[in-house]
């Protein structure tokens, strides 16, 4: 075993440690975790069957429209759903944006089907256009279409370099740049915060709504930043970064952000917030932007935001919503989108906290067979109206990250449960249908494109991570892989860690630093490999192992809630009532 060298590990290396090290020798990993190669291959085969059942039915009954209606074997043009598309203004020969095809391209590469990938690239290069009178949602088009095109372009470049014909000539990048340029008018506001809706042909329409979500204006930096790095045009990254900076400047004194806001005034509309719908990808993109682009600005924002979330939103394994001005709880509810959070915590290295929440999500999954959109924690019942399950990927995503970090075969068994539920409850002759009501398991005639771009992809990677071998990727919130490259970093990390081993500071490190502030991976990831003093991301130990104290300065930060410990009158550190 290699002895750790005294050094500081930049958070960029967390992804490398969590993903690439495990992917380097998948056969060896299969024998170590006790799950068994034959069982792994069987589950891999089931996921492949799921993907192609969904994909082939889309190609047969919905292509080149956007998404499949699996019950009726029809199609829906999702731009009309995402953006209230005015069909009267469309060209008569308009057949949609082939959204599901765009979303499927990176998954085809992950599954190793380069022939079908090439066919998709060729069709999009010759047929896809964005010159349409369509009012679309900026956030959705950014993560689905722009992200899908950029990721597929990078993959096409990688794999065409291995192709002697060299037929790929940046066609997808040209499409991405064309789409990105149509986004820019949305950012022309006094605050720099973009409108939620944009017409692809005419820009911002008259009397357009000025309300948007935190995710809607704070989750654009990965795709638009990557577009700028690929094209050399700084406008896309500059617009997304300006919006992100403005959003962060609006945070409360508790370092919390609201869920909806006005783009013209820069004022919050909804002060109740959490880590679920409307806010989720804001947190996700802060840490992932730091990993992808290497700027400490993203880290500083995420560091403060993460500590605030753990302090004000967390209650044991659950995360409720709270008023960002006071920190007081407002809604005690689980939302299915919150299931992304353990994956983010795993990237950070806070595996203990991630595992705790993940297991509670799994308990809810087992109770209902799938994860309901909303579950009322204070009453222990389903939300009266939001009982649906639209084939969301977040729980599978976090399961994948936690398995990569721990190699605990229990997560592979969780994957089996997910696969079994999807096949039993949602598989129909024409594809996979969303669930309208998890209490009755009545189905809805919709197969979302993210089922192919995310759900199937993460389940496949759970059992076969060969795509990640000797490579390092960040996955966008829509599951599109973007490579972590030194040329995209603003500065080189202090220490290159080519073996992907976790390293920590030496004994001269001040004791008052936490793993999070020091940017080191806590021991929960590689406890057997590295004799690290760290226990969780935000934990600062008490000065004395006996927990005795003379003043508050002798007390640290509690590892679970990230709350500051104080010194009692009896001279012991703890979470005393005085801190609340």
C-alpha cells in the first residue's frame, strides 16, 4: 500500500478518486466486492435490454419527434410541452428536435454501440435546425439539447480520431453554437439573470414572464462554459457566470438561496427553499463547475452553501425546506429530486452522510415500489396530488456514485431492486411508461428522454464502468459526460495525483480546519488505504479528545449537522440548547 504524501488534495481529485480508480480494473473489483461476475453480467444485460426496448420503440414510433408515447405508440414534440410551442408558426415540415435521439447519443457510447451513435450524429448533422418560432424553456433546452450536443461532439471527436475515415467535422459543435447563440438574448436583463423562456427565432417575447427558478438561472455554467471552451467564444460562459454571481449575491445572511425570483428586479419571490425542485441543480453545478473548470470561486460558493444546507435543512437523514431568512422549517417533505444529493455528497467525499440519506430514500422506494414525487414526512403519507413517478434517475445516480466510492455490493442489490421495479411496473409493449399514481400504479403515456440519457446510463455504469476506464468525466444534471481536462482549468492544482490516491495535509495542518474547507477527501472513502484524521466533510474535532473545554474556541463543528459546538458551564463541548 502506498504511503500518503503530505499534501493538499484539490477537490478536482475527488472525482478521479471516486470514479477512475475503480474503473481501472473492473474485473478485479468484481471479485473483491463478492457480488460475482455472472450476476453482474446478468444485471448488465437486463439494463441493455431496457435501454434498447425504450430506444428502439422511440425510433420506430416517435422519431424524429421528441419523445415517445409508449402506451399508444405515438409521439410528442416536447418543445411544445417545455415551451408552449405555437404550432401555427412552425414550418409544415417541422418534425421536432429529435430530443430523445440527442439525449441518447452519449448513452450509446457508454453501451459501446458506436455504429448507432454514428448514425445518430449523421442524421442530426443533416436535419436538425433551431430556426423555428418556438418558445422554449431555457433551462430545459440547455441541459437536454445543448448539453447533449456538446457531450456527443466531444465523444465524436474522441472516437472519430480512432476512425481512419475521420468523417466527423464538428457538425454537432456547430449546432450547439447555433443553439447557444439563441440563448443569449435571454440574459439581456438589468441583473444579468436570464428569462426562463426564450423564443428560438425571435428572442424574448413581449410581456414575457419575469419569474424564474434558482435552478433555471443558476444551472447553466457547465454547458455554456464548455461551449465557450470549445469554440473560443467567451460570451456563453460570461453570461452564465454573471447570472450565477448575481444569484449568489442575493443569498440570505444564512448563506441560503430562495427557490423563485424576479429576473428584472433581482428580488426573491419565494423564500421557502430546500435542496429539491427549483434549487437542486444549483448546488450540483457549483461543485461540478469547480471540478470541471478549477476556479476557486465555485468552490467558495459551494463550501458556504453546503454548510448552510447541512445546518438549516437537514434533520437526521432527511432534508426539509426552510425560510432562507430565519432558517425555520417550512415544509417537511421528501421530493424525488432530492435523491441527487447523496451523489453530490459522494463527489465531495462526505460518504457517511450520503449513505444515511440514500438508505432512507431506499426505504421509501421499497414501500411504494418506486420513488413518489412528493412524500409528506410529518404525516408519513403521499402528497395528495403529486403522486407520480416519471422514471426519474436521481436515486439510480446516487446509487452509482456510492458504489463507486465504497465498492459495497449492497448498492448493486439496490440497483437490482430499481431494475426490477422499472421492468415490473413501467415496462409496456411500446417502451417504458411514467407512473401517474404510485398508490395505484396507473400509468401515463410518456417516456421522458432522460430515461435514456440518465436512468439507463447510471444503471448500466453501476454494473459495467468500463466507459470510465482511464478517463475522468463529470456528468451534467442530465447525465451527459464532460471530460475533466487540465486545459479547461484556470490553474493547475498544487499537486498532481496520477494514481488517484487520496492524500492529506501533514501534521502541521491547523486543527481548526475541516475536510471541506481544506479540500481534502474525508477518510470515509478510502479509510482502509489512508490513515486520515478526517471523519466527514464539515467535521472539526474538539481540541481535546476528552471533549473538555475552557471556552467555545476549544470546541469544533459537529460532523452530522455541521453545527458549531459550544462549551457548557460544566466545561464540556456539545450541541447545547444555547446554540439554537
